[in-house]
């Protein structure tokens, strides 16, 4: 048997949703897919072009970051610890108006891609403007991604006339659907309080007509809830339901301000939910009721949000806080155990992303998106089980990253991104 | 002018409690102390034996971890996501009874020291049993520390007869006070629900007689509150106050279940408080009211707690969660800004530790405890200000660590600890 890549003598977590670890294991990759993942005895006959020594490492599926705004790396740490309206109106919106252009979108998304790959993310869903340039950056980095063009009823970067926001999004989808790449296009309606009913319905029609997903910020803050609640309907979720927007291809990001009826609607429509726990904490949005969502069978994934409101794109950090905050919220140390959080950030994320055949497991036949973690470090020993991936690991422990069978980072070195150039470009934008 | 160590061409955060950054700066160290920290122009005349290139780095004071149980690294991840009584009675207590001995305490504390130094902690306060061996491990690692011998009214590691717990602690203090080292002895009374009134008062008398600090877990859980509230007094804090235990040399660890009267008592007595936010979340203990404590002028520091209940000793992680959780709790994004949290983990921690002259600033004359952070990484660019130290950095970003003027880690390599041997010893203990 032949393979393109063979990882030998490693500790294996083949399915992050289960606690099963396989010691003295190997992983074989051929034609972009996992061909074998199991005990070393099973790979004695495999000859590979590239052999990676996995000793002292853990091999596991890569992480899935289901929500971000990649160009906003430029605004990381620019304005922290502020009231939401002060933050938006006096800092973020002016900075966006001044700084966002196609070149900026490309370089700052390259920085985001570098950060995500370096910290073990192999699939990212993004929503912003100049999304074609975001998609180019992700393509160049070899990152699997969903790139969603923003739709908002205000002048936006690259879309100065909001009357043409659907048209611009349609052009984006059309152009991107010509590319055969790891980056799939989608739409990102900003929110029910920044998009009119007509805009939301037209966005959904465009999504349906082109067969792409529609992402939307919804039920994020109490302020949004009050804006919707008064003139439009009982709640942001019920408002979207009334417009006929919710189905399994509409991904509801945040869902903090949801009641039992809202969650029943989401569950009934099969809409996936994406939580961004760090953003919910840092902006003081509130607590999403993750345990109840899971009890109700809602499909939940995790995202970091843009790094103006986090300020990190490290999904390990996101998992840790996600697990811990739910325990406090319920005053129950058993709530949302580590394995459940690992599943949200891998298996669930992959399923929600809509990539055909993507499982975020190392089952034979799955697309080869995986990472190697260095366990030979003080904070990861002893390593009794995978719980430490949530409660002690960080993105910095990731050494090697493979996406779609291609090594994009090896032993800490990014192979697809010229990091020095990216850092220089972003620094010059930051000081402009 | 001569110096032992000169760090050149660096970005400088001389006082973590202030936002001031100095670009193109240098730091000089002589006779274990900072002799200069400021613009490069001020060090043109300095000749040093050792020059460290600080380009692309941030130099700042090291972090202070005010609460831990170093030997418990052996139980890291052994039992997560469990009810507190299940966790203690069925997992942690049996594991301690089986595994804890002087040799284990030494090796597992060496692992803790390695983890803390590698993640930028230059001063740790510890409380456990076989604390003499913990102190030896810290001494060998060159870590500045407070090592507090445990006192509890149950059979404990090394103290099988609880009737001799004060005696054993007195012997520990006497022995350790003969050492001239960076590790100072102290006492650690386990809690008001595991120590009788007599034991607590004798522990405080011993602390007073020997001039050491008394650390105590207090007001950690609702369960403890109910145990104290019924037979003993209105609250754990009022109970300790009634026993005459509280003063500026009694360090109250946790203080989650405290009301306004409790906090007034703590403020009035001048007792420092140590919060362990990650432990409070993971064990679902509850939320300490940090903003109110600060408003009332209470001296607050941060600790990681033992890594059976966290599971990391990374103080960067602790700072991040500390800042974010308070914003959620108050639904106020302005609550406890990053600079305030940095101050808790440095300046406040140093002052509470009781080390003479220790300021956790880089002011000339201060003991030279400092760290260098690698800013040339995707997640730390752009670097507009020190907020990213809380919201994006992790312990893995620390490259070089200097404690008391001695380089204990250089470019990621631990110089005082044989990490391979420590990992091997701990692994063999973990699989025993």
C-alpha cells in the first residue's frame, strides 16, 4: 500500500466526540483523504512519500471556527473595555471607514489565516465585506473556509450604496462559484436590526437560488432584543421566523437572547446555532443557554468572532471558556463536559459548515484535515485523557497542520504563508 | 557603568498597572536588581556581561501566582467535570492517599515550577503537604515562592496524626527559616470547615510567633457556607473574624461566598484576598464580586489554584478569564479592564506576597523578576497596547524569564530544570 503522508508512533484521538484514545498509532493519508488511522500494526505495509514522526504528539482532527471577521485583525486590541455603542460608533465604525479596502482585507485575512492555522483551525467560516479578497487570502493559505459576503442596509466597505447590497453579494457568489477551491462562498446578513425585512428576504432568496448558506448575527444583545421587540415582533428569532428566513441553511450566530419558544423554533427549523462565548463575555452580551440547546437537539458550533471583540482566534481558548462558563452559569460542575465542547468545535462544526463528506473525525475516507499537538510540555503532562485539550492546551501547542491532505504548517513553521511579509504589511496598515 | 545583564532594543511595559509603553527601550540588571529601565539612549554607556537582544519582544515584570498546590500536577485531568463531593471523595482524596510522598511532592512540584516559569510566573505562593519538598523543588528551579505547610484536622500526607498538625507545621517553619533562599515559609490552614476553632487559633498563633503568613481557603462554596452558617456563625468570614484570625498577614483565598458585611470585615482587617477565577468556574463555586472588592480598597491578587481544578498554571489564561467573566457577571463591558487585571497579577500579587522590596515593576532598585514576550506572532499583531497581554497572549508567548537577576529560561529553554527527567519521573508516577 502507498500513501502520500504517514504519521507514525503517535497518540490518536480519532473522534473528538468520544473519549477513545489509541496509543502507538499511525495515520495514513492518500489523495487528500484519511486512508488509515489506528494501531501501528495496521500500517506496517504502508510506504509513504512523506513520513512524520508523531512520537510525543497527539493526532486529532483540526478545529472548526464557525464565525469570524478576518479583516478585523487590524482592529485587534484597538479599543477594549468599552460600552458597545461607544466601541462601535467611536472606534470600530470609524476605523472601518478609514482602513477597509481590498488590499487591507487580503493582508489582514492572511494574518487571520496564519493565526488560525497556527492554532489548529483547519476550517473557518467568515463574514465581512471585500469578501472576495478574504477568500483569496484563505485560498493562498490553504485554509478550508466558508467566505460569506456581508449584506447591511448602511454604506459598507466596497458597497457604498446599500441599495446595491444584494446585487454586490450576488456578483460575489457568481464569481466565487467559478473557483474550484477549498473556499466556498456564502452570504452574511449582518443582523435583523441593520437589515430591513425586504433585505433579509432578498438575501434568503439569493441564498436559495444559488445554493449557499446564509449566516446572520441574531439575538446577540439586550439592546437588539429591545429594538426588535418593540416595533417588529416578540423577539429577534420570532421576527426571522415570521419572515420565513429560518431553515437548515440559515446559520444563527450568537442566540444569546433566546427564550424557550425561540429555541423551539430554531430546533423545529433545523437552523444551526453558532456561539462565540468569549465575545459574549467580553462585550457583556450575556449567556447563551448551551445545555438547553443541546438537550433540544439543536446543532451548535463554536466561533471566535472577529478579533476586535475577543481578541484571539484561538479555538482552544474558546473551548476552555465555553466549558467553564456554562458550569458557573448553572452552578453545576458537570454541565457541558470537555468531550462535549470538543465535539462542538470539531464534529458539529464540520457538519454545520456544509462541506460534503467532512466529518472532523479521522475515519478512513474523510478529508484529511488534522493537527499534531506537542504533548511533551509541562502543562500537558500527565495526559490521562483528552480533557486537557479543553482545560490546559492552547493553540501554541499545535506543531503541524494538514488541510485537505496538504501540510500547511510543519513543526511550527507556516509553509503557505510568508509570515514576515504579512506581519510587515499589517503593521504598516496599523500605523497608517 | 557595568551591568550583569542588558536587554536591548525592546518594547517595555515598566509598570503593568499603567498603560505606558516605552519603545526602543533597554533594561539593565546588576546585583539581582533593576539598575535601569527606559529609552535606549540611557544605556549607551552600559557594559554588560550578558546582552539579550529584545527586538520584537516585550519586557515586563513577571507574573505572580498567589495560590496553588504544586504536587497536584500529578492529578491534572485525572477527574474533570464531576460534582465537588464526587471529585474529592472518589477521585482526589484516594489519589492523594495513594500517591503523595516526599519524592512525589518534589518531582510534581518541579513540573509545576517548569510550567509556571515557562508561562511567565516569577513568584508563586503554594500550600500543600510535604511542603519542604515543594520548597526544595522551587529552590532548585530558581523560582521565587512562598511555600506554606498544610494544616488540617484529618490524616494528611506526611502528617498521619492530625493531633500533630501544628507541631509538624512548626517544625517546617523552623527548618525552612534556616535557609537563605528565594523560598519563604508560611502556613496554610485548609479551611474553616476542615480545621477546628482551636486548630485555626493555634495556626494563627504559630504564624504570629514565627512572623510568617497564614493562607486559608475560605468562603469558596455554597456548601461550605451552609456548613459554617448553621452551627458556627453567620458566614465563613464572620466565623474567622470571631476567632481573631483575620489581619493583614492572613490571606483569604477564594472569598466567593461573601456579602457586603464580610467584605467590610476583610477591608477593615486589611486581609488580602486571592481569587482563582478558573477554579471558581470549573468547580462551579460561584462568582467573587471583584469590582466591589476593588471599590472597597481590598487588596486582591490572583492564583491558578492547583491544576486538578483548572487544569493549567498559566497566569495569562487566568487573567483573560478573570477580566471576561466579570464583564458578563455585571453585564458591563467596562468592568475590570485589562490594565486592572494585569495589576492584580503583578503589582498586587507582589505586595501581598510579603517579599521585602518586591514591586513587580521595572523601577530601578526593584528585584529583577521579569519576562520577555515574543510579539512577532500572528495573534499578537498589531500590538496597539498592553490589553493584548490579557486578551490574546498566553504563557506560550513567554520566551525568556529572569528571577532575582538569574536567567532561568532563555529563548524557551529552561536552564534550571531538567525537563526531560521531570517529565519522565512524573509519567512514571502517573502510571504507577
